C-alpha cells in the first residue's frame, strides 16, 4: 500500500496552536513513518497499515512545512504552505453549509481583502463506505484560502463572518473546517453507542428499525443507493440558486400543495435506511470520525430544522446534550461548543415549521445544563417562508463575539444576547429584569406584536416602559394567574435589543 494521509491533511492546512498535533493515515504493513512539522519530528511504527503520530504543541506561525516519509517504500509527502493558528469546526445542516455566494451581503463580503491566512476546508459528503468513489466532490476535500472570488464563494457564510472577525482581533491564522450536510438530524452526527445509552432517544432508533424493516429487496436497495446523483442541468441550478437566495417561490410551493403526495419508494434513498446520510450515526461514522482527532479550538453548530420536521422536537435537548458529550469524548477534551438557535420561520405545506419555539427553548436549556456551551440568538434574521435566512452576517459575527469573550477571554466585550432572568409582580405592575443589556435595552418595532399576557385564556391589554435592564408593565390582573410570553412563536420578529444590537432571547413567565 502507498503512503497515504487522511483527507483532512493537505496544502494550506492550519493546525491548532498550543495543542499537540496529531497526524494519521495508511501505509504498508510493518512500516516506519516519520512526520516532521517545522523543527518537530516524530517517528512511529505501523504493524497493521495504519499510523498516528503525535507532535509537540506549536505557537502560531504563518508558514511552515510538513513532511511525511515511509521507511519501507521511501515515499515522501510534503506540504509547504502549512500554518498554525486557530481552528474551528462548523457542524450542522444546510444553514451552516450555506455558501457565501448566497448570502444577502455577499457582494460586500467578497470585497474584503484577500487573506492568505484565513482558510476553509469542507469535508465532502459521505453517506457510507465507498461513497466517495461513487460520487464526484470536485468542490470539497481540499483547503481553500480567502483570495479568489471562486474560493470566497465556496466558504460557509457563517464560518466566513466568524473567521474574518477572529482574524482581525487575534492576528493569527484562522481556519474553519466544514463538516455538515443539509437535511440531517442531530442523531446522524452522534455515535450509535451514545444514542443507545440515552433512554430519551429510543424513538430515533425505533424509527430507524421500522423504516429499515420495510426493505425486502436488499440487492435492489444496494443498487439504488449506489446510483450516482445526476449533475444539475442549467435549469436545476437556477432553481437551486433561486431557492437558496430566498426568492419568491410561492407558486412552486402552491403547486406542490395541490398535487397528490407521491408514493414513497423505499429503494430510492429513503430516509433512515442503512445507507442514508440521515440514519443514526451515519455521517458521524463516515464524516466526523474522519476529521477527528484533528486539533480544534471548538465547534460552531447550526442545526435543528430536520429534527423538527421528523417530530423529534420534544427531546431535542437530549439529542444535543448526547451529541456534545459524544463529540467531546471522540476528541478527548471538552472544547467550547457554540450553537445557533433556530431563526424564526413559518414555511408552508410539507416544509412548514412545527415546533420551532419549543426547539429554541430546548437549545437554550442545553446551554444552561452543559459547561462551555453557548447559544446565539438570531430572532432578528428569520424569513417567514425561507428556511435558509440569507442574512448570515449577524449569525457569524455573534458567534465570533461570543468566542472572543468566552473562549479567548476578552472580557471587554458585551457579546452575549440579553435574557430575561426574573419577573416580579406588585399589584397590577410587572417588572421583568434582564441581564447582558450592555448600555440598556431598546425597542425596534412594537412590543405588543410579540409580547402577550394571557389570563383565563384571554389576552390582556397593557402599557409598558423600558428602563435600562427592566421592562415595567402595567396590566389589570385582579387576582388572576397570568402568563407572559415574548417571541414564543415559530415565526416572529424580534423587538427588544440591547445597545450592541443583540436581540433578547424569547422568554415566558407564569405569575
């Protein structure tokens, strides 16, 4: 066997600074592999054709060389443009995949100066063993630099905004590793063992067993799963671009709603079957594990739409806690995990949202229950009928601000989105107190459009005023119990912000 490195290694790669550097690959049996990065060198034996070398920590540097040599075959692999800096993994589904070319501010974003030391690696989609040999992945699987328009277009938009902010403030090389796939649930990114160990997630495994049991012709299923995806023609690409750009597709969706639902063909890559990307642990085994243990500072995560669509919203907090713990175990250390709450969305027909409001509450719950997990509120960027909101600037920059504050210890930043921490009542006056308000709260729009007070199932009228970190509400409650809900709907438009333009998280109180 020839000397090989894992796909993640290549020209222009960035290693994580101040962490031991792990490099691995394949070779002939009973070989001896030497890896050298800069002045650091290590030699390891390989008896079974696989090898993993661990090199000492390095400080940030802009240009170094990595050489890997085989004693047995005398082969040498050399990468000359290697950097050491900060590395973040960008996981999730299509809103994390969302390319710069589709972003609302793409023209402005692409005008930013070329930067040789901001880099991006997107791991190709792999659904099962042998998938890469059957599908073309010309756009992925190698390191890009923030230079040409073509390369800028292929960056994750969320990753680009975050990474450029980190580059500006940290002044070291920065890399984003994209490991994501549109339409995948959290369970697809979680090991089978971790899923089986959580009683709350057994519905996922049961749904998988039930669907797989419908396959009666396995040769046909295998043959169908190995059929290459056809390359999009011009019309299909234009439709894809229109869809991702959030153009008015109401006529198309209206046509779909009026058409009879087609029969599901179990042999046509049906969800949750043994070769589908969406099955439990599917892309965990064939994508994520191929990236680990490449050194990373932390993870940014934007996902959840698929779990809502599959009616798995009720236990999404357990899905995410299990996923985060699983990933940390895989890497062997508790890295920071920054997750984006779902944007407001209504949708229509088969694509309509179901329990987005609940999903956001459960995402917030995860950040309170696990250490070093932080949430990003984006209640101000949703689009009513576009599941891919195009304004990714606020998403990426908020991730970057939270990272700078909580990961890189820049305590001068007011990075966190404000949240309601208490609600007290005195007679007919309510006082809601907030944290992380910076220089104070302000209103953008009409609060009464998204904050509702109900008693005995009737909405009550009220007056209100904002006072820095408090919302004072006057409402005639008598002796009734009441509920206060703010932005507690699938689709809503944020109204309350702090002075840093960070939206207030949705909240509810019972008094």
